[in-house]
């Protein structure tokens, strides 16, 4: 019932939502003018793009976030070639054998187009070519945080293979209809390019061609809600002019075409997912389903605004609610859910560390290590490198809760099937006290008895007809069931 209501309400303006018991205290003065009027049938069909498994990788996020938190200016935040070498060596040694095969940049550090390049070629003082070369020496792929709708170069720079200046893709008040025309400058200085302008498709195609030739395999494309309508829930002002549903849809379509053409994985970040994510599901490989990690830990995994959801970005404030809320759009051959980064050093107990890894893999999401080599506690590598659980990722497994109503008892019970027919069942305890459980296999539609193996204890449990035991506070029990 929750998903039916969500599909009916997610595309409505705020007044209609309020009549239905709207859930956002900060939206009272916000009315969507344009985003839902554009007919997406006008957009190109790029064919099948959901051919990837969820990535396993490392992100620079924690390092940058901690400096940003103490107000270090972004132009002063650097990550040197020596630091990249250290991280890549660490990843190659500790994690690559388990499938973690990529390093990725993020925001915070200045993104620069130097030496007349139309596209970003420096991440702070370090060239992207140097980062790629270091990663490749350690057998690692590279992901880049960038958005093809951002202009890093001078406006007179020509779009590759055209005589069209990039600056002509910028907002023109005489021709472009936007949500907030009185906004003079977009938040944080972003200069957004409009997909409806002549040359935009060529610009985006050349953007992906540039990154492919550079040796990049993954692009993390951020602030999509800002581009679409300039609205950020909880913000006291608009984040951009809001360039509308047509520009947003067309940009995603051009991105999907070019990404498919050049074989680059796309991760969509901070999208509103209006109309039940119709555009994002059609044009993205992976999508963020929860707010930013920030300080991480149990708050980000389960407790922050537990059981609450909203109709615009961010829809949920903790990973568990995000995976539950959006599970109906995921599955084999569908868009991958992204629970954002994991800072293992911010969890207080082994149970919490097992919980956060289990949730990502049960939900079919990526696992992104954000710990720095100096912050990951000794011995905690084992939580990232549980081979029996990582087998779910390799298999393309995507599980579901038996009930996707947030904070319901059924939302704590997840299950799914491996490609070989084995079942994976997960029982989660989000509460602060231990919880005895005895869940009949029939609850998951499984006919017992089945041979059971606990994937964290690495122990066979014999034949069972129910999942039973006592689960620690903030813990879980994950079993693999087989009748072989």
C-alpha cells in the first residue's frame, strides 16, 4: 500500500501532498511549477543500460569531509600523488583480492580545467592523468566526481569538434524558462549548462569521450536536484535557478547515450526521483537512495529520522530506510541503489559493523570504503572482506524486505535468491536491546527444511525450518539456505 500511495503522490505539488498528510515541515512555500509537465516520451530511448553489478571501491570522501568540517578552504584541500600512491597500495594489498577494484574522487577539492582543456584535468594541484597512472600501476580502475552540466573552463572555449563556444550553453534569460528567475547566482558558484541549447549533446558526448580516453571507468554525477528545480529540502534559499524537467530529462538522456557508447558507469547523486524515479531509472546505472554520510556511524545507518520519508531529495536520512523505501525499483537488471559511503571507524560495535555491510549487500547496493588508511581500526578490514557475503555482490544478488513500510517489523526481514537457487535471508535488529527471534522459513515463502549456513559466523547450522537465535543490539543474522 505504501508504494501505491507513493507512486500516486510523488509527482504532486505540495498543496496536494498536504491534503494527503504531507511530511515535510520545510516545504510550505514551495510549489512545483514545471517539473512534471514534460512528456518523457519525447526523450531518446537508449536501450538496455542495466548490465553492471554494484561496484566495490574506495572514496576520498572521509579525508575531505573532515577537513571541510574544520573550515579548511577548498582551494587549500589537497591530496598529493604520494597520498594517492599510499591509498592505492593499501587498496591493492588489503582489498583488491576481495573485489574492491577502484578509487574515486569526490567534491571539496577544487576541480580545474587547465592548459586550455574544455574539461576538468586537475583535481587540486594533482592532474587527473597522474591519478589514473598511479591507480593503473596498482591494477585499479578510477572513478571521477564530476557533472557534464558543470562548466569548469572559460566560456569562450569551443565545444570539441564544433565552432560553438561552451558559454552559449549557459542560461539565457531571454530564451530559457526557469523555476526561480530572480536567483542571480547558483549556490557554491556552479555554472550549469542547459541541455536544450544547441551543442549540448556534442558537449556531453565529448565529455565522456575525454574521460574514457583518460582511463576513467566511473562517473559520480552530483547535485541533480539542484539542477532540476533548484530546491533543497531544509535549505533557507534556492540552490539554483532550477532549469526544469525538460533540461533535466534531456541531460540524463544524453548522459546515458554517451556513457553507454564509451562504456562508463554512471552514478546519479541527489536526485528528486520525481514520478517514482522514472527518469533516473531509465537513464542511470546507480542512484543515491539516502542523504550524505557526513559523520557516518549508526545514525547514518539506522537512527537518523528513523521511519520518516519525504517526497523530494533527500527522501530518507538513514540507509536502512532508504534501502527499504526504494527497494521496489531495484532488482537484477535494474538500477543499483547507492547507500553512500561507509566510515567503518565510526561504528561502536562489531554488530553495527556487520549490520552496515549486510544491509548494502542484502539490498544489492555498492560497498564504498571511505576510511583512510590511518583511520580504519586494526582488524576491521574483516568486515569489508567477508567473502561469503561478498559472493552476493559477485552474483548480482538483490534482496527485498517482506514489508517495505518504513519502521515496520517486516521491514527488518530481508530475503532473496542467488542465481544457483540458494536463498539468502537477513534478520536485522535496529533496536538498542538484544532481540530473540524465531522466524519460520514460510515467512519468506521458503519451504523447509533447508540447510543453513551463518555468513558472519562462517558456520553450518544443519537443517532448519526457521531462522532462530538472539540478535545483538544493532546487529543482524544473515544465513544462506540450500536444499542441495
